[in-house]
């Protein structure tokens, strides 16, 4: 009996010890590689690195979970940023159906924080492309725009060193509010420095997301940013629409041909798969004078190449300079690396008879283009932001819009989605149809004409 009691007591003690151990043993901490370094010593870049407890936890948990997905997320389109990116969700709320995406946004992150985690969170995925939105939290932590822009340059350098052909989409920092320690003047200055950092870099496409969202005072709109910092569903939808044309040009989305049947009596001016029937005509003397005067009086003058000899692009899918590209039924005026470049593509035919011209266009935010009717240019832009027709009721930002131009007796009636742009636009007796590029990306499709008796 004593032996049994002794064995029972020992077993009881062992159970108590095990129970106590189970209650007090700490849970395994994340791998140290996912944690924020405790000091700035030896870290790249400059400026703020956040180390509040909540941020440390978010940083470690998100990065550890991504570490388990490295193989699964290979060759994804990576979205890199802070809470604005994180808040879009793991699949960007289905905004880019069929595209393999990887959301690498961390709430509260800064440009320096992004720089520190580049290798494991981004480079390790060998991305097919990267979309960047970062910098707003640096401003809240009193970093100056120059420091933030310097960190961005280091981020871009790492991406470019990894893959010099990988497309990079740099979004301008969104507007916010003085009440959020993100005044409009500082954001505008930062975006100017971002633009300067990538000017002339064909690998980086700058997307003008600041004018897309800013109100007249340069701040966020409450109906799109309820807390004046983070977008709601409306804001995310606008961001997705702004990105889509660029992603289409890069073959991430809309990779199937546009299916369209030309109406009876009309003929197509664009076959949808190459630039046959189009080319560069010699620059007019009047345009050369305009270019010279502009360059002499405006330090922000657009690049304006002068064409001295006609060039035809029959059979080519792209103009030799890459400015005009035929792809999946769209005639694309690509975003120029220098941000502004005046270049006109024209039909090799001329049209002396009265006609009806129909086409559709889609513009990135603040894009500036034009349609030449024989010779005079009808401004074709992201109208609500870039003008001149800012009061259109039926214009669809980031979507396709129809232009109908009816030429009769030396005048043209021009309409967009049924709203009159010009009622008596004067045109010469004959000339080609032309499409111009200046700023941003513009796409045209379903370009067709009916010559009238």
C-alpha cells in the first residue's frame, strides 16, 4: 500500500510539473530574419524605421507568412508598399483576374523599411513586374522629401540590378491632408523628386496617381479617402482602373484580341495587329516653328523629334522608337520615358471627301494626346483631369470612350460619348488622319471611317 501511494504521489507531481510547463512555456518566436533590426547600425538608406510594438508584430507576422510562400509566389506581379497596399487584400480584391499577384504591403512601413526587406520579400520571388506605392509614412515621421527620394532610388537600383528588363510601375504618392502630417506641398515636392529620379528610365513607368485623387487644394477627397489617408472601395477601383491600361500594354491583362465588327459602309484604318497604313510624315514647318518657340520659352518643354523624311510602318508591330505599338486590337501610344514627347503617327492615305470617323480611346491619369483631322488637332486627353473639356458628364475615366467626328464642307462636328466637343471645327480640304502622343499612355481601338458621297 505504501508503495502504491508513493508511486501515485510521484505521478501526480510529474503531471503538475508538465501542466505548469505547458502553461508557462513561451510560444516559438518568428525567425529572426523576419524581425525589424533593433538598431539602425549597418542598415541601408536613411530616415525613419518604425519600431512600435504593433508594427514589429505586423512586420514579423506578415513577412514570416510570405517566407512560407516564396515558391508559390514565384514570378508574381508584386505590389510593394504600406497600409494602402496591404489594405487592398492578398488578391487585390480580384481587380486583375487571371494575374498572379503578391501583395507585399505592410501597414505603417516607410521607404527605408521597404529597402531593408527587399531581398526576402521581393527579389526572392523573381517578380514578373513590380508596382510601387511608398513614402507617405515617411512624411508623417518628419522625413524630408529628399531623404525619401534617395531611398526610392536605392529600392529601384536593387530591382534593376536583379532584372534590368523587369517592368516597374511607380505610383505617385497619393494625396492626404495636413491633419495627417502629410501636407499637399510636401507630397507634391516628393512626387516631383520621384519623377526626377526616373526621368529617361525606360524600365520605370511613372503613373500619375496624385492628380487622379487630389481635390482642388491638393488633398484627399473624403468620398474616396474617408480617413484622408486610406482609400475606400471607390478609391481602390480608381487605382485599379489607372493601372489596367499599363498592365495591358505589358501583357499582364487583356491579352485576347479585341473582337469587333465594322459597321456596313465603314472601313477599318487599323487592322489591330500591326501598323500597316500608318507612319511618320515629315514635320510641318509650322510645327517646327512651334517647337522652337516652345523650347525657347518653356523650361518644361516636351521633347519634340523632327521628322525630315516620311517613314511607313507597314507590317511592323511597333514604331522603331517604341512610341506606337499595335497589340490585341489596340493602337497604343506608350508612356515616354522623358514623360513628355510630342510625336505624331499618321495614315499614309489622305481623305479629301467628307467622312465620318469613329474610334475609341482609353487614357491613363492626366494623359495628353490628340486626333488630327486632316491636319488640325482635336485634343484627346484624360479630359476631366487634363481638359480642355472638363465638364463632360459621360466621360469614363480609365475606361473606353467613343469619339465620333463628322466632316462636312470644311468643318467637323466632334463628340465624345454623344456630348459635343466642337460643333464647327475648321479643317482643310484634304489630309491624313493622325494620332499624337505627348504625356502618359493613350490607347486607341476600332478606328474606322466612312467616306460620304
